[in-house]
């Protein structure tokens, strides 16, 4: 029986690892804008030692729309060197960090409880829809997890062996360079760990403690400098629950009916802000988010699935009950640490718009939920295995079959259905269109790209493999200029490539030495124009279901 169990565990782990890397080039269906930016910045560092705006080895990367944290971008450099500007080169760091998080999670749970729970927890994390998805795309969420898991692991080890505290401080400090949510979560969680383990912490001398704090602050110093300059908060200011004027508008709307004392108490900017934060926080624990619908953004959630499997909520409930009432005294500090981890993890996302269902900003909920789920499953497993009656064996078989059915259904949905249903969220079509333009490039003097469907410059540079040193010399800005060329509003790169808005009628741009990439939705709303003898339709880019995305055309010699 033990041999069968071990072989089953090994088989599942090998299958899970295989699925993490299988069809990485094609699923997700295309690199979306942030992934393109990751690869392009890594490529720029690799070839010029600068980000694509010319800043040498930056700690905050200047991208087209914002400043970005550096961890994922630097991690991507060696993979771009090995694989080139391709999907696998961009997504490989996420795959690697996904595996690292599995290993660290295993050792954290094993050290905290035992090997059996650690195996179950790692297996659950391996096939988790939440973790699986972010381990196959260049999203900061998957990059952050190993730093928090490793920081926690070595903090607890440091309670017995001082040297591990330096590694813990290093990993926790580096977490803030990985994903912005760590700037809120990490200080709160580290403070919680210090309170829980205060006796062990203060067994060390003040000098030893200050050395560890000093290491963390030294690593954080550049980040704090950027924070004071406002660079690290630019992104948050645009996604905060207080951004825009919707809160102010709600105050105006509600006070329209009353100016009483109670109305002013219930409807003011602070009260409405707190109300939205509270609703976001509670929504992150909802069954709608966790079990049924997940993140409505199909880049971050898989349609038809929650962030966790339906059966896991039963295991989580059993696990929390077991931890509280059956085993709390023997593992009090570990359970408190994971309880507080779970309670604190939604706070950063709650401060943002749609933060109650934003899977990447809520990624730190996953380890504690999986931890309690594994405890619950082991508790259920132990109770059913000790029963000799066939009825209980059938119940166990039914549970295992239901779990396997859900795993299989998720894999089928992820690899077969989801890529075709989610194409809009991944801005599908740019790779095919730009790759075609690159082939045709030598035949044309000017090339015009629609830049209003989605920003195309980064995608152009990426799929062209454009010389980034040349780009840094040529690029003068991406502000649209009216009539920068006849029939075109936008900006240019050098004297050949134009990005912007095609002025209707778009036929006016068509010349024999000019290539035009037009949006079917924005520009070529009447495809019958390509029946004209003056136009030559060279390529039509279609969505998986056949909907036209781009037309690529030029003029004819007549």
C-alpha cells in the first residue's frame, strides 16, 4: 500500500511539472502588453545595459506607461539570452519561480507540521488553478510568492539558528522589489511574526537584532528613496479606491436628498472610502471569487472556475476547525502565523479598484488557504482510512474521483477552451500581424500601424527584435501629432515607422511603397473597400473564432 501511495505521489508530481511547461509558447494564447514589456526591458538590458529609455541598470524601470519594479525584469534577462524574444523566454522566470515556491512551501509546511501534510500541500499547490495560471505568465504575482514563502521559512528557522534571520530579512526586503502589494503586506506580516515569536526574537541580543534589521534596511534603501520621489506610488495612485472622482460623486448624489447630520456622517469621502475597502476585503473571501467565478478578467481567472477547486472549501473548513479545536496547543505559533497571514493578505488589494476579485493582488491568500486545505484533507483521509467498513472506503474513493475529475476538467478547460475564449484579454493578433510586416518590410519605404486599438510600439519592437540602441537614439516620444503624415495622426520612429490614428477614408494612405496595418474595429469597418483596384489586401488577421482583427494592405501600381 505504501509503495502504491509513493508511486501515485511521484506520478502526480511529474504530471504537474509536465503541465507547467507544456505548450508554454501557445497557452496563454499570446503575450499581452505587460509580458511584452517584461521581455523588451530584459532584452534592452541584455543588449545595451540600459532600460529602453536609456537608464543604465535601473532599480526602477521606466516603461511606456509607468515605472516598474525590477525583480521580474532582471530575472528575465538570462532567459531572453537563452531563448530569445519568444514566449518561453518571457514566461520562463514565472515557471521557475513557480517551482521554487513549491519547494519552499513544502519545506515550510514540513518544518511546521510534518512530511505528510507537506506533500499534500505541495500537491494541492501544484495543481491549484490560481498558482498554475500565474506560473505560466509573466505576472509579478508568481514572482512574489517565493520571497514571502522563503522569508517566512527562514524566519521560523531563525528562531533556533540566528544565521537564518539574515536570509529571512533579505528575502522579505527583496519582496518589495517583486510586486507592489508587498509594500503593504510584508511590513504587516513581519510585524505579526515578531509578535507571535517575540519570546524567541528577544532571546537574541539587541545588537544581533539590529544587525538583521540593518541588512533589511540596507536592501530597502533604494526603494525608500524612490518612494520619497513618488515613483513607486504612481501606479497605486491610478488604481486606488480613491482615484478618480467616483467617491466625491457618490457623496454629492446621496447628499442631494438630505443635508442632515446623519447624512454627513454616513456619506462623506472617508466613510465611503472605508466602505469600499471593507467590501473589497469581504469579497476576497466570497465563494463567488474563491469557488465559482474567480477573477472576471480572463487573463487572471479561468472562465468556469474559481481561484480554488470547489472541494477545497470543505478541506479548508475541516483544516481550520482541526487547527483550532484539535491541535492548537501543540502548534499554536504556526497556526497563528498562517491565520494572520490569511487575514492580512487581502489588505493590499482591498485598497484598490475591484480589489475584491483581483487574483494577482490577492495571490498571498493562496499559501494559507492551501495550508489549511492540506490539513483538512489529511484529517479526512486519516479518519476514513482507519474505518474498516467498505462504506467509508467507497466515500474515500468517491472523494478522490471527484478531485481527479476537477483536476482533469481544469486542465482541459485551460489548454483547450480557455485560450480561444480569452483571446481579447491577451490582445491576440499582434504577433501574427507584426511578424508578417517584418517579412514584408524590405519592400516598403513607410509602414503605418494603428495605435488606437492597443498601444503597438512595444509589440512592434519585441516581435521585430528591434535594435534597442538604435531605438534609444531614434525615439523622441509617443505623443500623437496631428497630420504627422498625410492621412495620419501619431508619432514616428525614424523616417519609416508610424504609429497612431489612420484618418478616414483610410484608402488615402495606400501607396505602392507604403504598408498599412489597420484595425478592423477602428479603421476598416467596411471590408468591401479592399475590392478596390487601387488597394492590395495582403493579409487578414483573424481571431480564433474567425472575427477579423487587422487588415494589412498597400496600394497598387496602376
